[in-house]
C-alpha cells in the first residue's frame, strides 16, 4: 500500500502539472570551447530534450512580448550592454521595455553617456532595486536588493536562471536557467 500511495501521489502531481498549462525548457550557455562538459555530453550520445542557448532564449522572450518586456539582472558589463541592446531591439517598438538593475549608480556613465542614445531610442525605462532600510528597522543588512536574473514577456513567457548580462554569461561560463511558458510565467 505504501508503494501504491507513492505512485498515486506522483500521478496526482503529474495531473496538476498538466492542467496548469505550462511548459519549461532548459536554457544554457556552454562553457568556452573546448570544455569538459561538451565532451561529456557528446559521449552520452543523444540526450533527451536538448536545450536552448541563453542568447536565443533571451531573444525569443523579447520577440514574444506584446505589451511589456522586463529584464532584471544585478550585473552588466560593456558586452552586456550590447547584448541588452540586441534583446530590447528584438521586441516590437510599441512594447514597454523595463530594465531593473542593482545599484544603478554603478552604471551612471554607461546609462547617461555610453549607451544613452540607444536606450532613449528604444524608450527603455530603467529602475533600481537597491533599497535602503532605516538603522532602526532591525535588519542585519542596510540595503535590500536582489541576485535573481529574470526576463519576463507579458507574464506569459519568462526566463529565470544564472545568466547576468556579462560577456562571460553569454560566451564563456556555464550558465543555466529555465524558460517558462504559460500559467507559471505569471508567477514570475
């Protein structure tokens, strides 16, 4: 009976997933070639499911946005600003584009000088999620911020993973995330 109970729990879980109308795909940036991971995967023969590369996943999310595209990353470098431009340019012109960074003051020159022209042309709204708390609040850390990396198109398609907007996240480091489509994306 205990084994049957476990099987029935699994069946119920599967049924709930199927009725929630959500799909999940893996998005990966492979480490710079040659890499041990690439050789290991090749030695396994065919792998089930496959995966999207992170750049393609980001562009797919941008292209699917009809009303709003939100990109939330704590870290961005010069290569990342170019990547960001490609992603935001992939969205329709009428789509609201929102960039949420951590400690916006670190990127003041990038935003107001080096990348100001295209950010303005694409009408990118930039927000800072770096909030100070009063000393009397009892918080151990004075600032509230985030480490998550999220892209969200209209609450219907989302990426949640490890990729920042950095050169290494697009081309050199192993990054992994999931692209979520459907009901679960609204939770993101």
